[in-house]
């Protein structure tokens, strides 16, 4: 159960980042600080912020079951890996070989941290 909570936190965090990128990339409805309604009515932005809140709550709950030295690195590195993969799949961004190796090392590091 504790790992499911943390995985949901990772997915919420990564999804929030993707949604905020979608919101900020919109040519149809650009966000303008001079027009506060452009922020409040931007569904991807509001959804992204809400998902960050959910990710925070899930992380806090995970901390009741896992040590901080495990939960924090797993959450942050997991989110980094998911965002990197999502950026390629959703936005067509390019990952160089060194980036792919880096993601692999992050995953290997998480496995090493949690092996006990």
C-alpha cells in the first residue's frame, strides 16, 4: 500500500508538470498576468496546480509509512523519469543518448535505495 501511495504521488506530480506545459504552450488561450481570468479559466493550468496539491498530500501520507530518505528520492526521481518520457511521447521532445542513460541511472539509483 505504501508503494502504491508513492507511485500515485509520482504520477500526480508528473501529470501536473505535463498539464502546466500544455497550459503554457497554448496559442489559443495564452496566459496573461494582466488578465487574471486567463489564469482562472485555463483548465490545464488549474488541473496541474490541483494535481500538485494531490501529489503533496500523497507524499505526506507516504511519509507516514516510509522513511524520508527513501520517499523523497523515489518521488522526485520517479517524477523526473516520468516527465522525461512524457515529454517525448506527448510533446515530441528529443532525448539524447546521454539523457536516456541518465534516466536509466536514476532508475538504478532508486532500485539501489529501496533494496532492503
